[in-house]
C-alpha cells in the first residue's frame, strides 16, 4: 500500500554517539550503578529507554548506559532474579549443601568459606541483592581454620577464610 507508513529499519548506534552516552553516564550502569573500574570485565551497553520497537528513537535523550545483566533483564526482571537466585543457591551448594538446608530451616546460616568462594557469592548477590550477607569480624587463615565457627567449606584450600552470616531477603 502506498499510503501505509513505511516500516522503520533499525540501524546500529554509531561509535561516536555510543561513546557520548557512555561518557555522559560516567561509564556506569544507570540501573545498578556498577562500572568496569569497580567490577573489572563488566560489559556496558547503550540501551534505548523507550524501545525502538515501541517507537523509541536514537536521540541521546532516549539512550542510557546499562551493564549486560541489567540490559538483558530489563524486560524480564522476575526471570532474571530467578536465574540469579538459582546461580547463588548453586554457589552455596558448592561451598556446602548444608547452607541451603539451614537457611530453609532457620532463615539464616553462619558460614566459613574460602575468601574466593565468598567473593564470587558476594558478586552474584550484588546483581540482584536477594540475600543479606554480613561479614563477621574474624580473621581466619590456614587449613581447617575456623571449622567450629559455622558451616564449613567443603573445599578447604588452606588460604584465608571469610566468616559470614547469610539470610534470604524477604
């Protein structure tokens, strides 16, 4: 039909405009605030606030910086949170399956884990903040150190441990 509105074709956002948006937003995700300095390797994307498919334009006022996870989860936050919760529960099982069992039974667990395991757990939780994690004030180093302080890591690597309490947010 000659009178029908022509279908809009989406073109990639140019490098200059992409750089302008990243600079304007201080190279930080406008949803979660993370940036590649505080989270090395964090991929940033330029996103349409009003989606192109819903009539949004490539004007700078309709563009924002989002990290990969926030951009992918933008349309389906509930599904993303379920996936991240599953990832976090898998990490807890990797540390020690008793953690998930204890949280289910009592609402919280006290844990001693390798510092590397704790860092991965804290980073995963930072994406959706589904758990409250409080580091307890102990310096624990060495093989089997801190064993009596809480549910203990199954993979003791002899290095530093982090003693913490974890509870699911309500």
